[in-house]
């Protein structure tokens, strides 16, 4: 349900009730405006639209919406009116009413500002007057602005263009969503200083308005993003930009079952260097979980990286000692060991207890890691507070996933460049220590912000689809080029596994297995060639061999994309694609032209 709309010098998409990609003169000025209903654990309740009337006029548009947001004990309805006028103004007005009693953390508007505004000056208006500041360049651990009723700012590279955004119905504040790998700064209603979760009673009403005005725009450039119509320029060079680090797969023996012989045979064919297992030592069956992880690693002939959580302070040292001793007795090869407490980050006490446990078990040479098992937000805040025990660690581990705040494909793809930024920020905070990316998961596994029972691990059916394969390619590229010391990504087996398995033991390789990991098979630890993608809809990774390059190119968008590949110095190529037309080599300039289907991964073996 997507409509491309115009309002004077502005272009904007209205998709599933969300204003997306507000552009002026072809430049993005606002990423999104949407109504959010968030439960007590910050889960987003999706709307079901009962009215969706969109009308485009010659010089503006109007959309009338009505939605029901019902999930569990939450039952909330709202109506919205979205207008765009010829003078470059947008207004989104909403009125909602609760039809049940429930707890909520937030109801109302969120406005996303693109990450490209980092460093841009901004004037913020509050009830006390105006203050000047800037969108943070380094990822900010806390809110940069509070108590906002309006803000105005310029746009990088567009002299004279100014964006004004005003809010009614609540006080608003801003957070740096790059902490969760979202490519945005978020202005949201209801300050976090107010107690939450808050009680909502049946009949309670929420009314809010967001107004956006853009001045100084060139109306001639309001036609949207013209780059989507031209071929994407892709340049691949043998100049190196890093190396493919050791890769690990995630394994939960309790949830996903044993790794059977068929799955093991498939997984052994991949360039995988270790198995990663998270074990809660507070669970009654932690020994079974640990033994299962060790058995899985043995079945694959791989070392094991353990992330152990011991929440109870009075028994943490004892449990960590028992864990390390059990691993030592089993003869398991340990690649690394990380320890966490009740929160999402490693504390000095857990690091000290884990080091003592490893030493006592004769595993003193095993690297001790610590960091965040949830998101960079928690690590960033601990680093600022001075509570992250970097001096007791051999490296920093950092979990990340693309679905903390948004779940649509476009938002998921937008997280990819932020993964590299998070690694760079984490390394700087840790004084240059190695950053181990993982677990890198497609869905959120640890909800550090939950105020109640967070529920069981969820599976996303897209993990078995080409979309997840294309996204994972982009993730490997971004993290490897950022210098990650290792990457633990993708479940090995199970419902979300790289090799999909079920209770019968049947094993089936997913698109990510076939088109990505199998293609990387001969390139374990290879140097990476430099790739330059002219558009965010295309991702590529280029491992090198002595005389060639294997270029894997992914379309991470939902539409076909024409690509023109430049490969200076290449004297020939072979293409490997599933059921697609052969690429065309231009004799005139040596470029290779081809069209990528949505979420396709194409393979080119280039000879030099």
C-alpha cells in the first residue's frame, strides 16, 4: 500500500500509514513520520487499516486514514489526516482512543531524521525558548535534545534549504537510533523521564500533530530520487580494503535440536571457523544446553565460543566456575569465552569471575571477551559511565540486529552502513581493542529495555528467503570492511537456520547457504577487494585470490535494478546466476551490464 505523492517542491511516499522519504529538490530531508503504539516491552503493535483514502491533486495531496492497533490486552484505534500543500508544507494529524485498559510505553508520533544529518547544526525550540546544537557525529549514548516543541535545521550540501518541524499534543525529545543500527535520529513523543509503562484506561484520548515546512527548495527537482531510473554504477578493484575475518554460526542446542549428519555434512562445506552458543547459567537445564553446544561443535569439527549469562550475583562465580570446568572435562576446544550479568553488558565483577573460572579450569589462554549481548546502546552507555571493564578483557563482543524499531524491508536494509559505524565507535571507545561482531541476528534476541516478560525467541520467515541472504551479504561486507575481528552470524540449524532443519532431521540449504556462504567457500580469510556501489540498493563483497576476484553482487531492494560493472584490469569473467539473463560485455569501455532481480545475488569470477 504505497503511494508516491507530490506537494509543491516536495516528494514523499505514503506507505502503510507512514510518511517516508520526504525529499526537497531531490534531497532527503525527513526519513519517516508515523504513529507508534508501543507496549510495556517496547514492542510495536502493528496497525490494521480500516480506511485508506489517498487523493493527489495538481499541487498537493490529502490522505485520510483509520486504523485499529490490537494485540494482547491493547486495543487502540486512531484516525489520521495527512496533507501536503503547494508551498512545501506537510501536516500529519492524529486522534486516537483506547478501547481497553492496558499498559503502554508510548502512543503517538515518531519522526525519523536521516543519519546524513550527523554534524548538521539545529535550532531546538522548547517551552523555555530556543537553543542551538547539532545532530551528533559520534553515536550519542543519551538523548541529545529534550522537551522539544519544534526544531529547524539545514540539509548537508544544500545551501539555503531549511527544514522546520513543529509538534503539538505532547513534549518530544530525540534519541540517536544508530545505537540500534537504525540509520536515523528519532524524535518521539512522551519524554522518557516520565514513568513507564503508563496505565491507559478505556476511553482515554490521544491527539497530536506534526507539521513540516521546507523552504528554499528548487521545485524543478521535486521528482523524487532520479538515481533509481539510471543503472547503478558498481566498481570493483583489486585494491584491498581488509580481509574476510573468521566466521561463526550461532547454535542453540535446546531450541534447534542436535546437528544431524545431513546438516553437518552441509555445514562442513562452508568457510565457517567456529560455533557460537549463548548459555544462561541460571536455567535449570544449563548443563544440557552447554553439553549440546559442545556436541554441535564436535560434530562440525569446530571450536566453540561461549557467551555465558549468570544473573544471580550470589552464585555467579560458582556457576561460571562450574561452566568452565565442565567444558574443560569434555575436551571442548574453546575459541573464546564471554560473561554477562543480569543486564545486557559485562561488568567488572563478571569479568573477574570469568577470568578466575577459566584459569582454574586450565583454560587461561582462552580469550576473555565482554561487551553487550543486546545492542550497542547498552555498551555505549556503559563506556560513557566508565563501567565497562576494558582492562580485564581481551576483546569486545557486540550483538546487533536490524529489527529493534522497524520491521519493513527498506528499514532493515538501511541498517547495513550503521553496522560499520557501530564497530568504529565501539573500537574507539575501547581504545583500539578487537571488536567481535556477534551475535549478528536477523531478529532481536535480547530485549534489554523490557519492563515485563519479553516472551520467547521469535522467528522471521524471511530468514529462509533470498531477502535475508542479500541482507547478510551486505552485513558481512560492512563488518569485514570495518575491521571486525570475527563475525558470528546466522543460526546453524533449526527454523531460522542456514541449513533449515525440522524435527525429522531433514536438512535443506537456504538461499543464504547456496548463494552466499557456499560461494565464499574457497575464500576463507581472503583479502577483500574494494567495491564502490553507486546506490544503496546494491551491496557487493569481493574476496580475492592470487589471480582473480569472486565478486558477489546483491540487489537489496524490492525492484529490479540495472547495474553497470566496472572492473579495471580484468581480462575476462564468468557469471553464475540462477535463471537470469547473461550479462552483456561492452566492447567500447569494458563495462559489464546486467539486471539484478529483487534480492538476487549474482556471482562474477573476474580474471586479472
